[in-house]
């Protein structure tokens, strides 16, 4: 939680567009002390946390990394919006499966709405191919682990599908980034910010930000393990 706090404190200041000197003056501390807080060299007391929440307009839970929603809402599976048409179809046996179903469906629905607003077919095709490859790989492994299933349902040979899918994902990502960094011919991306997404997609954005938070934490943990 300490690392979450330091990172969030620094990101909120940069998002606000103020220097450490300006933020420190507003928060009633020295610039050097704020720098220590943002780097994790010192731990602040509750009075500072309270002032920082007021200054940046967020909850203490958000500042401490306990939630990705700035108003402090802690979300469970029952609160997440289900973007699927089969809202009465309950997944059996696992709260985790229900949670991730809602997270992924909500985040994907928001993502493709944003992609649709670019009106860029190449960008949409590349994003779709990238995500489709991931689903293909997970289902293929699940299918083959279920028993002695033949590959008649799949056109890619069993010995090659994982490598082939990884190659296709890399190609799709390259095409996607090319459409976003193509200079004057790049896809027109809509304005994006936390506040705007929460305002325009009050339910789906909850799934997106919670998914981003969980994924970011997992990536950081994996990276820390690999470097230790």
C-alpha cells in the first residue's frame, strides 16, 4: 500500500499540472518533505493525508491504493455492471469467475465504444485481432485439457497454435500502434481522462479502472519477482 500511496500522490500532482513547490505550499509542508513522500522515503501522518485528499479531490481509499474509484467506492462482484445480454445467467461455482466476467465484459464494452468513435477500421481490426488471439489461446488450452479432444475444431495445428497466436498478437499490436502514431494520418483518438470516462460511462468505467488496477499490480509484482 505504501508504494501505491507514493505513486498516486506523485501522479495526482502531475495530473493537476503543478510543481512540487506549488503543491507543497498548498499542503503546508516543505518541497523537500513532499519529495520524500512521493519517493517513499518518509511516511506522512493522517493530517497530511487529509489535506492531500482535499487538495486533489480524492478519497483516502483512492490515495492509499485501496480502490481505483476516486470517490472511495470499494467494488465487489455484485456491484459491477454486467455488460452482457444474459444478465440472468449466473456463472456457477466461482465468485472469481463472475468478477472477471463482469470486469472484462465491462472494460471491453467501453474499449470498443471508444474505438468505434475513432471511426478507424484498421485500428478497430487490429485491436479486435489482438484480443481475439488471447481468447483463442485460453480456450484452446482449456479445450485440450478437458480430455482427448481432436483438433478438428481448429485450423492451426496443436503443436503450433501457441507460437502462432503469439506472433499474430505481436503483429496486431504493431498495427495498432502504427495507427495511433502515424503522424497526420494517425487515427483520431477521442479525449480521455478519468473524470470524463466516469461521467460518460458511470458503470462501465468502474470495471475498466478496477481491471487496470489489478493488472498493473500483477505486472509490477511479476517484474519485482523477476528482478529479485
